[in-house]
């Protein structure tokens, strides 16, 4: 018996080493992606909670150590296909420069690695801690604009129900005592992310039934959205009743977090009234161990699974590096061949969008029959990550505290131009020298689109097919006084005249 135990120990050690190597492999192979996640944690308070996600997951796994020690690793090879799909998703995101998809693909590799090497039963026993890792990915900024609109709608509606007259312009509104604006800090996205992160953990620790867990997670999503609307309304009311002396500076941020903390306390306190006995989890653990039986994979099988995981993970970054190098071009694009459709005009606004540096740039103002239209074209080639054609760093207005220009509305439009459908993204702006209507769209793969997601897919396709990464952003804008339809008519007429030459110039660059 002693000899058997002595021989078993090295085999168990080999399994432990193989599992450790496989689990650490994603962090080493995708170190750049991991660093990009940490960089966002450092730069944004909204996602600072990411630092505690992995420690919480490890703590939850440690709590199940008694059960896990009674179970044997049994590699589940079909999950290797899922890991390969995840790697291909990372590759597409790398080609299209979609950071959040890269990060989610990396995070998903961690639980999938455990499934491949350790098997379904062990993975199921720690399913929540493994899935909880996904909340470390900094995601949620896509909800900022919708939440801003929801908050503005709720606040204006509540003020009107209170009997206070409101004059609204987009997300800006005025009441008799002052002017207010719903900006990013007022969107409530921080409250929503914090509530969801805590709500998932609380539901797992407090309830055993899936129905109660899912219900509480749903509540943790809805409550902060409603609470943020109430918070914004009460801040405006405090400012209104105090003659704009209170709740107009940093104090309204502090008040917001205090209010959010109170709402979370009430939500968790009410949720505790329906908590379930954890003994059910212990019985489930015992049943899992009984089903596991005495069968166990050999050290060679576990090591083979770990080696397969490492090989699968390493393939995609190697292929991405080769493809990106093959797409690089030394030629410089030029927009000098563009023939103006109208006569040269004079600048009519000081507004300047914040756009990433491009390989070729064109800025013009053209005029006809008293109408003036501005044209900006940015042609990108050899695009750096995070600073290319489609990027969150491309902004029409800057920081709310430093830029005097404000967005008053935005929408997608489809315009009939020369008998073809042109999709544009419209943004209405207001600043020191008046109001503007701006239309934006992209030229990628020889065609036009205004959809960021489709644009990223087209960019990824071009790079995967090794046809370069050329793309251009087109922006036209015009001034209006009261009715933006006048500016829209001018833009429509200008595009109809300018589009043939513009398209020919862009395609000529792509051919080189």
C-alpha cells in the first residue's frame, strides 16, 4: 500500500503541473490583451472593480476545494473545438481591431481551458467562479448613450409631473432656475456595472435555485437604471429649490454614490429575506462526487490535453502576426485627385472634430447658390491598434468640461443619392457659432457603410484575405438656424455632385 501511494504522488504532481501550465498559458500567450484590460482598470473608475474579480473567483474555487480534491481530472476533448472557435474570434477581433472582443475572447479562454484539461464534472462544480471571470472585461460604454437618453427622458418627465416647465434640446434642458445637461457621468453606467457585478455574486452565494438567481440578477440590472433616474431628478430638484446653490458641483456626484449605496443596501436586504439554505449545495457536491466514480485519466492524458490547449492558444497570435505584416504597405495614399463639385467657399465654423491621424487628409469648404458645405476625408493605411478609422477615440466633440460644443441629437439615416442608397450617421451639434448637421460614413472594401460593426467585419475580412487595411472616413457638415432640414437638403445636393469623384479617388488609392 505504501508503494502504491508513493508512486501515485508523482503522477498527481504531473497532473497538477500540466493543469497549472494550461491555465497560465492564456496569460502568457495573450499578455498584450491582458495588459489592455488592466490598462482600462487603471484609467477608468467605472471598471476599477476588475481588480477584485479574479481574486473572488479564486476564493470561490478555494471554498469548493473539499469537493474538488475528491474528483479526478478527465479531459474533455470536444471543448478543444470551442477553444479554437474562441481563438478564431480573437483573430477576427485582432484583424478588425475590436478591443472588447479580443478581451472577451481572452477571458473565455480561461474557463474553456479548464473544461478541456479537467473535464465537465470538475468544471461544472466550479462553473460560476469560472464564468464570473468574464465580468473582469471592461464592457459597458456602449450603453452610455442609451442610458443618457433614458435618464434625460425620465428626468424631464418627472419634472413635468412636478409642475416645473422644461425646455429640452436633446440631452440638455432648461428650467426656470437654470440649465442642466445629462452627460456621461450622469448616465448611471457605473451604478449599473457595479450592481450587476455585486448582484451576480450575491445571487450565487444566497440562492440555490436557478429561478431565484436569475430573478435577482435581473433585478440588479433594472434597479440601478430606475434609481439613476430618481437620482438625477432629485439632484435637479435640490438645485432648483436651493436656487442652484446645492447639487451643482462635485457634491452631486457624492450624493449620487450615497444614494446608490442606500439603494443597493435595500435591494440586498430585501433579497436576503428569500435566501436558501446552503445545505442544498453540499448535497449537490456529494452527488457530483458519487457520480464521478473511481475512473481517472492518466497523467499522460492530462498532459496531452494541456499540450493541445497550449498549441491551440499559440496558433492564433502567430497567424495574426504573419497576416498583419503581410498587409503592411510602404506606398502613401493621396487625395489630391479629388475634383471639387462646387466652388471654393470660406470656413463658416470653428468646430473641429477629434479624429485620429490619417495617412492622407482632405479638408474643404465648398459653396453653391448661397449654400456652404464642409467636407473632411481621412484616408487610413497601416492602421495602428486603437487609433484607426473606426475607433472610440474618433469623436465629434471633446470633453464636456473643456469643449464648448455639444451633441444635441444623433440618428441613422438612409439617403437616396444618384439612385443609390447611402447610409449615413447624422449628428446635430451646437456651439459658440451656431448649430450644425454632420453626416458621417465609411469607405471600406470598395463600398460605403455607416455601421461600425459591419465596418469592423469588412476590415477583418480584408486583412484576413491579405488585401491591406485601407479605409476612409467621410464627414460632411452644414449650418442651420432653426430647422435642420435646410442643412440636410444642402448636404444631399452636395453629396450627389461630389460622390462620383470622391469614390473614384478612393478606389484609385486602393488599387495601389
